[in-house]
C-alpha cells in the first residue's frame, strides 16, 4: 500500500512537471507591438512580418529599443505565428541587416551583424521539413573596408537590395493593427 502511494505521488508530480513544459507562453500581437512603457529608453523600435515556415500564418520579428542597439545592430526577437493573432517566442539575435532567401516553398531569414569596419557574422534561420525551427552556425566574413573580395561577394549576394527585409517603425504612441 505504501509503495503504491509513493509511485502514485511520483507519477502525479512528474505529470505536473511535464504539463508545465507542454503549455508554452504565447503573446498577442497587441502586446508584442505595444508602445514601450520604459520612458528612459527611446520608444523607436522596428518590426516585420513574414511567413517563414510556409503555413500561411505570418511570423513576427520585433526589435528592442534603438537605445539598446550598438554598432553591430539591434537585438531582435523572432515569434512563430500560431493563429488567432497569437505568437510563440522562438529566438533572439543581434542583426544589422536581414534578408529573405526563397527556394520553392522554403524560406531562410539571413542576418548580418558587423564586428568591425572590415568583418561581421552571417547566420540564417529556418523551419526544416518537419516544421522544427533551426539556425545555422555563425560564419565570419570580411566584406567591409579592408575586407576580402570573397567577403564582399558573399555579403552582396546574400544582402542585395531587392531581398532585404522591410521593417516598419514602432513609435511612442502608434497603434499597429
């Protein structure tokens, strides 16, 4: 009897722990794009929407305040669109510029963050064939002043003007629908 009670208690405890992981926190579009409440920071932020996983629901990319950015870019958060105007946090990364690569139905979000006048890192984010979010390893390239010819070629091939992700600005009191 005592052994059964211990086992039952353990099963109930593990079930409650696992249930906490199954229910991930989601955010509404209104919350993610709401004006900032911290008046010590610039209210200027940026966001973009795109269907990165091909399910017909846009994902959302939102920057932190430009006050928190540096020469390498801004910190962005990527949220998976899950329907009914709800989003699930996927990743956070530093980027100065982003582009979209489309091959058939597959899309990749490329980002570049410069480290110096001559160098920076590139990385891409995507959803694999099973719909699992993935990110590549970072790669250092040398496209800038005093950089290499191949670094310049890689940068301009990936981050050409026509592929750049277009961001909209969030300000102090604007409401974004």
